[in-house]
C-alpha cells in the first residue's frame, strides 16, 4: 500500500517531442501548472495562460528554469471572447501551430442553493461552463491542420451528488456534455476531444473555497485515504492528449479512488 500512499513522480519519455500545447489557467500550484510541467518533461513546447499577471509571470519563469521546451504565455480571461482570440493568435504566432489545447480553467465554491445569489451561480457557470465552450470553439479551427486534441477538465461532481456544490456540479456536467457532443462534430477533422473528471486533487486553492471539515471528509472517502497529487491528474491529461488514447474521443475518465 505504501506506493499507493506515496507514489513516485514519473520519468519523462518524450511523449510530446516537438509538439506545441496550450494550457489555460496554468499558473499557481494546481492541476494546470502540474500539467504544464509534465508536458515540458515529455518534450513539448507550451503556451500557458492565467488571469493573474503576477502569478502567470512566476509560473513562466519557473517553467523556463527547467531548460526543456519553449515556454510562452499571456493573460487570458476565458469568459472574454477578445482575450481568447488574442491568446490563440499569440500562441500560433509563437509556434506556428498547436497540437493540443488543455481546457483547465474552472471556478468552484461551496453554497447551499437557497442561500446562493444569482451572481454566485452566474460566475461559476460563466468561468467553468461558458469558458470551456469558448476555448473549445476557438481551439477547433486552430487544431484542424494538425489533427490535434482537446482535453477538458471536468469533475466527478458531474455525476455525483454533493451538498453545497449545485452550481459547480451543474457546470461540470455541462463540460462533460460538451465533450461528448463536440467530439462528434470534430471527428471528421481528425480532432479528438476527451475529458478527465478528478475526484479530489490537493492544492492550496482547495482550502480557500472549501472548509477543512469538508476536505477531511472527502479524503476519508478515498480508497487511498488521500486526495490526488495534481501531477497524478496531469498524467491522465497527458494520456488523453497522447497517441496512447488514439481510439478515444467523447469520453470522460474518472480520476478517483472512491469506493463504489
């Protein structure tokens, strides 16, 4: 059981040698940053975005210090059409083409529906669901020439019920539906679209949006007795973006160790 409790960080195998990958919401210390780091370790050039300039600059500097692939990035609010258009233009100007887009941006929270304001509901929907749609819509024409991939970040809450998460769960269920439907629309272009649905990934932001009691309860439900390390979710994203998942499109993989 020790290796399940303390998994070893993977060794790079050049799965994405000379490929160009765009990753949204990749600053900070969560799944996005871990995914950007793992793509670099697998030979890719990356273009990252975030909504916080200082955090973005720190992430780019940290990733560049790895001395692996190229690292570029820009500010982008995934709810803003003009900023999305500008991000894709800049990424393609840097690398001439994109092989993959990782749709990672999302926003959660904890609130009972009867206490939830329209603004709180709308914000989660706008970032998590509408943002995913807008990034996908912009990514499709950029990926046609390379027959590239899109990987969306969903959540097991798109399937499971949890009190206080109605807005987030509804948004993530929408991301799953987008994944399935748009995958059918893009298959003739050779574009694959899949999603990962994490259960519990540990990062500092989690404690800002959820109580310590809730996090402890969620950890206790996991078979391993812990949440996933962000890089463990990143590994699944890399699988879905790689040729190893060539027969998969429109699928959602549950990244969970919860008991059935």
